[in-house]
């Protein structure tokens, strides 16, 4: 699949069908969540933990809409591998290196699907003596939930479609699309 994409001289958008969230809707969502977070954590020590790789674009846009001092760090976990379906196994690939003890932790995710990644991360940070551990996600796919997780800051609820863009990938590609789009089935069903 990857080679075909590199070799074909067609816009990335042509591998997708239908926009689930436009650039404008995403920008508005980042502004809304950024304002809420700035208000809720005013005067408190806050660290944003971006979940790589998918969370990088949301972390960037969200943080620019937060008007209070925040620390930032990055963690990488893997649950999907190269498959389009969750394996159900969460693996820690890269840990944070900023202490979170005595701080409020806000986990910044691109999407919550089964909830397995978030459940793992909430438990992990809870063992590190933070003041609190909460979650902020750009997109939420509640129809796919396997474990219940509290999502304190939820951006846009989306249907159960294979979506790419705004940090979300298929086989490592399409993360750079600025909006959230449905991937054509022909790309991943052979
Ligand atoms: C995706 C996404 C979330 C997780 C959500 O990551 O970025 O971290 O899956 O799925 P869940 O709710 O079913 O656990 P992925 O493993 O695809 O890695 P990536 O961000 O590096 O693409």
C-alpha cells in the first residue's frame, strides 16, 4: 500500500471519502477546550502529557489555546501496530521524563476508541503521586468502547469509521491531513 501511495501522483485527499471534522471545526474545538482548561487549572501546577504519535498535532494546537503556564511531556504507547483493529495489548514504547508528583496530569490524546490505551495510562500516572489525572481527547468514538473510562475533556464525538488525518494514521501515513477524514475501504481491504 505504502509504495503505491508514494508512486501515485494524486492528492492525499483522494484516498479518503468524506470529512468527519473540518479544519475549522477542529480549530474551534481546540479553542473551546483550551479556554476550559485554562479556567479549570488556573493557579494550579499542570502538566500536559501528549500520547505519541497520534496526539502530536492536537497537543500543538491545544497548547497554543491554553493561556496559563503548563509543562509538557510526551509518552508513546502502541496498541494497534500495523493493523486496523485494536490488539487489546498496550505496550509502553517511550516514557515521560518530567516528574508528575504534586502536579495535575492532563493526558492529551488524538482519539479514544476501545479505551484500553487510556485506561492503561490513567493507571500508570495514578501510581506517580499526581494531584489528579484527567484526559483531554480531540476525538471520541464511544461506539467502540471496551472498557469504561472517564473523559473529562472531549472534543468531537465521531462515528465508528476508519478515520485518518489530524495525527491519525493508516500504516504510518495520512497523519498530515489537516482535517479528519474517512479512509476509503479500497486502501485497506484488498
Ligand atoms: C491510537 C490513538 C490512541 C489509541 C486509542 O494509537 O492514538 O492512543 O490508538 O485506541 P484505544 O482507545 O482503542 O486504546 P495507536 O496505537 O494507533 O498509535 P499511534 O498514535 O502511534 O498511531
